[in-house]
């Protein structure tokens, strides 16, 4: 261990370490368990109390006991000591514990290094603009702390912060070069833990009463779309997700094995658009019905659902096209039709009897569908707070509660159709969206989550039927805010009516979208496009590494040349003295820069007696600054020079 590492820690440097620990751990309050936040906070407060009262730090056995308690609690909370959440929790707790053993400069350096490492962990949870701004501030403060540790007590706070800011600014050219030219790959540089993508919100691959209504209470953005042509009417915007064919009486699920491909007939020209899909840890793309053009590695299954092989764990952009009027699978596989007629035995007898009565009266499927739509148009309520349902959930919903969200209406409609002998299934996804007029992106939120039905009709194939439109037409025409009655628990950001609040939200979301598209979305494809515009159409990782090395070398050389050849800084006291000599020159007093202050004072007494006393005060203040004990106090000298005017 070096001598500097064994040095005792400067007491006045300790507050810098507390500040660094606080700014690097504070954002994790949003992600950690309450007891972990409380433990870390209490440890930091205890360490601050010991420092303030200059009390003895706890012994090693106390610290060992704290480590054991902390690790045990983390293991009980996460059932592991590995992974994203458990690993970050351990770093936060260890940072707080390290403040309880700050005895040497080596301990302080460990806190600084741990702070730098903690800054990286915040990007595992958020890559937003506020996160980036906070981490830049934290980087500046941690760097200033490192400078203060090695600068000693003579390094004032203003000098320390200014020097740290200069170092951070000098790093910006290297940051930009590395960002633009470092070889991009389509995955992370290291293997992320299995829980790195936990907590992502979005559609589930199952549907039960209440599942979509809970999701609709979130204002999180699911995806954004930018159309090449005009944005289609809202009632035509159905974004297709999981198609569910199996029903156990309460939960709808996709069928395990689907064979074949969809036979799609376009009845309208395709509409081209770009989708920016937020990570949801699922495989579906949520393409606009019906997709006619898909990117590479995305396939269309027999239910017209676009999927890729790997779950979407990072923000992705897709170039797509859709035909809004279409027919598909007019010659459906008989096994698929039988599967979409199946119902569990012994449940919902009233609904079965109603459907069979319709079938006995109306033989045409279109008439039976009309009967169901007419039923939903009478005395049903569209709400996010439906009552709980029991074993015969469809019967209770249709004949007792009559209150539900889109999953209730879609599930009940499909049950009635199957009971009437019409193949039907549930489709979940999103419906509608809100156009941001500032950047022309259509924003689709989790609150736009929706479920509808598809029925198979002879000669037409699968036809979309949205039973929610019968209950609340405004849900499809204008959106969920207008469809629900006042007081429903929609997110506040969705319900803002004031024009200035909406404009403010549009600006913020447009700024975030630009950040996502151009900064976070700088992927291998966009890197190739940039290099092509710079005259480098064919590049691989070797050529990029070579170019990166050359540019970084030139930057280092330029900064070294600037540092070596810039003029030395002028002493502040000398600068003020030269200012005083300038005042004398304007009054025709002969003086030279090499003369001593006392000689100049004598000449002033001879040539300009009325200034003699005033200038003598300037000389006394200057000599006090240069040779006295208060050589850092320039205020008397400035005041004396000001009186010369």
C-alpha cells in the first residue's frame, strides 16, 4: 500500500464524499424496496452524525454484522444476490456502509470509484433526458470530489468545481467521437442479467376480466408511428397483438400450435409508416391491421399477427405497410374453425340458451351478429371499474352487472358467437392513438389498450367485429377519454383538457421522441448511413477502430498543444496593478511597468499631488496583497483603484 493511500483523510473533504454518495444513489429510491431505502438512508445519516460530532467510527465487527444483515435482507427480498435489482441494491447499501469506515484517503477513493460505477447502473432502469441530465451533474460532482481529495485543503470549493467542469468539458470531444464512430452492434456489449428487462409494461399473452382495464390506467407510451401519407381516421387504427382462441371459462389464451400462413387479399392501397416500439419483453410487433409489408426477421402467422423470434427488450424501429381494407383466410383450415367453436362444458347456461335462441330464429350469421350488437347497445356501461365476476362470468356480466371494459365485451361476444355456431376469437392490441402536431408522430399509450373480436363468415373469411363500439361508439371514434364517464381512473396526463397543458405535453413528448430517434436510436443502420454521407460507404469494425484511434490521437495532440502553448495566467493582483497604472497614464503621469510601487507613488506626489493620498492607498493595498498575510483578499485593492476614478 502506498504512503498516499495510508494518509489520513482530510476532515473537510468528507462532505464532498457524502454529497457524491447521495447524488449517485438517490435516483435508485424509485426502484428499490422501501426497507432498502430506509436502511441506506439511516446508514448515511449515522455516518454524517459521526463525522459532524467527530466521534469514533464503528469497529470492524459492527461493519461485518451490517454487511451480513444487508446481504441477508437483499437475498430474502430478491431470492438471489445476482441480477440487476439485487446487484444494484447491494451497491447502494455498500456505498452507505463505506461511509462508516472513512479513515484514509484510500477509503475515500473507493467511495469515488463506487460512485462512478453506480452512475452506470441508472441506465439499466431509464435512458430518458432527465436521467442523462442528472447523471451529468453527478459526474461533475464526483469528479470534483476526486480533485478535492488530491488537492488538499488549499483547493477551495470554487476552484475545485471549476476544474472539474473544465475536465468534463474537455471530455466532450472524445465522447462525441466515441458515440459516432465506436462500432455498433445489435445487442449489448455484455450479457445482461436475467432480470434486466423486468418491470416492462404492455399487453399480456392472456386476457381475463380486468386485465386490460388495469393496463389502460397507465399513461406509458407503447409505441409511436409516423405515416408517410396522411394519418388514417382513428376508427380504422387497430394495432394487432395476440390472437386468443382457447378459453377455459375465465382466461383467454393463444393456441399453442398454429400451422400455415395467412392468405391476405388487399382491398385498398397500402399505407406506409414507421413504428418505434418501446421495449415490452414480448415477441409481437403490434402492426396495423392488416400488415402487407414487414421488415426482415419479422413473420406473419396464420392469425395475421406479426412476430419476431426474440422478445423486444430495447426500443426498436420498424418500416411497415398496411392495407386497412382486406380479407384473409376465406378458405380456413377446418381444424381452426372447430377450435374457434369450442366452449368449456357446464358454464354460462343463460348465455348458451340466448345464443341458441338467436340461432333458431335467425339462421344467417350476420343477423346473429346484429342481435349481439343490439344487446350491447342497451343498458350496458363502459367502465374501468367493473364488479368482480364468479365462475359463470359471462352470465353474470350479460344478465346482472352489465358493467365492463373492452375485454368483458369482446369475451362475452365471442362466447355468444361460438354458442350460436359461428367461429369466433378474441384479438387484443391497441386502438386509436393521439397525433402530436409538433412532430407528426402518432402516440399510442398503454391507456389505448383494447380487445375486439373476429368472426369467420363463409365467403368473407375472418371479419373484425368490435362490440365495444356498440356500447360506446366514442371509444373507437374519438378515444378512451371521451368514452369513459367523469371520475374514471384514467392517467391525469391523458385527461388534460387545458390547451396550454396539452401544448406543454406535446413539446415534452416531441423532445423525448427526438432524443429517442436520434440519440438512443443511433443503431448500426444509422451509423452506416452517417458514414456513407461522410464518404465511407464500406466500413467494418477494423476500419472504424482505426479511424477512431486516429481521431482520438489528433484530439489528444491538439489539447496537448493548446495546453503547452497557451500564455501563463496573469496574477489577479498584478492585473489590478496594471489597471491602476492605466488610470495614471490617462492623467498624464509618467510611469513604467518595471518601476516599483513606491517609486510610482513618489512620481504621483510630484506630478499630480491631488492624487497622492488616493494613490498611496492603492500602493498600500497592493503591497498588502503581494507581501502581506491576506494575499487572497483583493477587495481592498479593488476599492482603492475604484476611488482613482
